[in-house]
C-alpha cells in the first residue's frame, strides 16, 4: 500500500492539480511498466502526465503469463488514486496482419486478442497497432489481409469496450499506413468499421511527406484526412518531433522542438478543437537534459506552452 499512498499524496499536490485543470488537451507519455503495471502511474505523476500509454505485456514476446486478480486490482487502485486518463496501450511490434504468411497472421491475431483481453480487464481504452508490411505481395493484397485479420479479432472480442487504433506509419520498406488512403481502405474493408479508430503519429506523418508546419499546410492535411478516413476517427496522437527530413520515409523520433518539425507544427495540433478530447502521447527518448531535468517533463512543458488559453 506504500506506493498507492504515495500516489494519492502526489496526485493531490497543488502543482499536479493545476496541470489537470488547465485548458486544452491532455498530455502524457509512454511509461514503463517494469516491476508492475501500477508503476506507470507513479512515474507518470512524477514527470507531469495527465494521461498514459503502456504495454500490457512484454512487447518483444508473443505470449505472457495471464493477468492476476491482484495485478488488476493494484492497477485500478493506482489509476483511481492518480486520475490519469485515458490510458492507451501499444501492441507488440511483432504483429503483422499484412503478411502473406498465414502462420504469422494467425499468430498475430491470437496475440492481439490476448492483448485486447488484457486491455478490457484493466479498463484501457484502446490498443494501438501498426497495420503491418505487405513484404513481397502488393499493397492492395496487404490491406485486404489487414482488414480480414481485424474482422477475426473483432469476432473473438465481441462486446469489448477497448478499441483498436490503426497507427499512421513513416512508410519504411513495405509498411502500410503511411498514406491516409491506405488507412481508409483498410477501415472500409472491415465488417465493423465503427470499431476501428486511428492514432496519428506526428513524426510518422512528417516522414511520410505530410507537411503541417505552416497553418495552410496543416489545414490542407486535415482536409485530406477528412476526405479519406475522417479526422473524427482520430482517438490518440503520438506527439514526436522528427530527426529526419520531410518525406524521408524514415522513423526517427526527436524531442519536441528539437527536430525538423519544430514547435510551430505542434502548435496547430494542440490548438485544434477537433482534438481537444484526444490524448497527446510522447514517445521520445527518456533521460535527463543538460540541466538534469527529466526529458519527459521538459517535452510536456514545451507542449503545454503551445496551448493558447482563451482570454489570456
């Protein structure tokens, strides 16, 4: 109970209360669950998160021991104590629904079902995943396989509140999801499109060739989004700067304002009323800056400084 008591004390500090009450979207980071899922909340409060992203099992393995009732209880107590919400999860990077290899697709489907069951037990709102790589087949064939795989997942997970979110990708190799049209085609081909959302990744968007650094460019990108899958389908935004140039098709995250996107590009996202209720999640490198400040805290402060407060 020591951890939970500490969490409750942290969550009631004036500094944390001010962050929760601030206008604008909720900002958070992907936090480690090493030593227990509940530890993500303690670290989240420490760096100034208002929402979280986690892995619900080891992201480098296909299987993991089932969640125990005690694990679920401690997780829910920690979330209740800190009020960090929503919590989203990122699926293992091993998944490949676009693969032409049936064995790999079957393995990916069972793995996602397991992770969704964990999300459902914990109350995690959504599970984010990369559509996959079509490898030696065609993009059209790969997208069709992704849609059919999602249909199988949904059949296993009928009635679940936890949703799946397709993440935009940088387009490295034969990875799908780097164009809005690809995400729209996958969603349109599923039998339950209402059960599928989208997670934008700012680094991936930029690397894929979407320029949103200026207002008119951002508006054009949103217009293209609305003409394909629809901006109202966006349920999470991974907020990362890019080490690589526009259209590089290379996925390399950088700290906010330190990469090729720059602060102005993020300003459009965090002040867009369409995304007011969407969690903004950092996936930048952990550590300390030159002044000894936690890098998550620094990045979160930079994002919050971009929010325009009405009447301020």
